[in-house]
């Protein structure tokens, strides 16, 4: 009996097993790429669907009668009229609320001489809300013609009888001087506002002040309505509250004596603490 022949072959199981563990299969290599491609395709489909939906929503909102303008609601009007502002704005009934240019309409309203600012907003489904701020007149200024001065020192329009304002008249300026040196004269107008504020703060009736004349030395001459006629009051440029306090005290003292001054000088250069008064002759 013949013995079987044996063949010796080298075998290294560790290296082969490691090779089997580290070598990726074709299926595992292709899976991440396919998943990424699927996610990209899904994202594109969702984006297209959202874009189509947004377009349809926009198209509907800008054509539907639901958002047709039916009302413009104003607030803050004293001198400008709703009809005038509407005509300037270009807003009209039936316009689509989602399409109208509110910024342009607001700028058009601000072209009205009384309007400082206009803020427009949509109130769905069919209303525009217009919040208007107007100039607050503080005085009339003589500048070759009468112009209105607001409480922030802005000369904003030519005065007319239709304005219906009862404010003091400011004189002592010329139109030529205003055009030549507007900066320094604007400061003088600010000083008039300080005088008006101090006048009211001392309890003096603001409506009694008829005219304020700007003097060349920086002071003022005020003409105030009194029961017996106009009273002329000379004021210096400095410390207006103190001067007006003295004016109120002098008026009270004269009233107790049954007397009245036609002219009062509160701006004595030689004796600043003195007040001089020219009395109205007493009729006996």
C-alpha cells in the first residue's frame, strides 16, 4: 500500500483575515454616494415646490379683490386735509394693497407745507393707516412777507388767512439779511422761541404777546395786549426768566395801586437790578 503524498503550503491566516476586514465591498462603497444623490434630489424637489407655492401665493395676493384698498385712515391732522393728502399720495380705492408703494405715497404727503413727516402702513385686508406729524406754529416772521415759524425754529411756509393761527409776530429782520446771513439770523429766531417759552413759564398769557421786535444789540422789545391797550416791554438778551419774573412782580405791584405802565424797561445797562416804567396818566 502506497502512502499518500503530502505537499507543504505556507498559510498565514492573520494577514488574510486582516485583508478581508479592511477591503470594502462594492455595495458599501456605492451606498453613501447614492444616499447623497437622493438627498440632493429631494431638496431640489422641495425647493421647486416651495418656489411654485410662493409664486402662486404672491400672484393671488396681488390680484385678489380681498386686498383692494377701501380706506385710508389718518391721524395727527390739524391744518392739512385728508382730501389734499390723498390727492398728493396717488392712493385710490380699488388699488391692490400689496402692490401700492407706501414709501412713495408718504413722500408725496410730506410735500404738503404743513406736514413734517408721514408714516404709512398696511392694515389688512383693505386699509392704509397714515400717521401724520404737522408743524406746530409758534410765531409769524416778517421777512419781506409773513412766514410761519414752528416750535423748532423752522420757517416752513408763507402765512395766509386760511392758516387760522393766533401767534406773535416777529419783526426786526429783513429778507435781504435773511438771504445773506441765514445762519446767524436763525440763531435769533431760536432766541425768540426761548423768550416765548420763558414768557409762558412765568404765567404770562402767551396769547397776550402781540409782537416781538428783534433789536440790533441782541435784545427784544415785546408788545403785549393789556386790557387798557398795548404795553411795550424792553428786554435784554440774557437771563430772560429773571427779567420776566420782575415784569410779573411790577405788574402786580402797579395793579394793587390801580396804576398801569405803558412802557417797561427791564434792560438797564447802568443799573441791571433796576426796572423803570412809564405810567399811563390817570384820568381824574
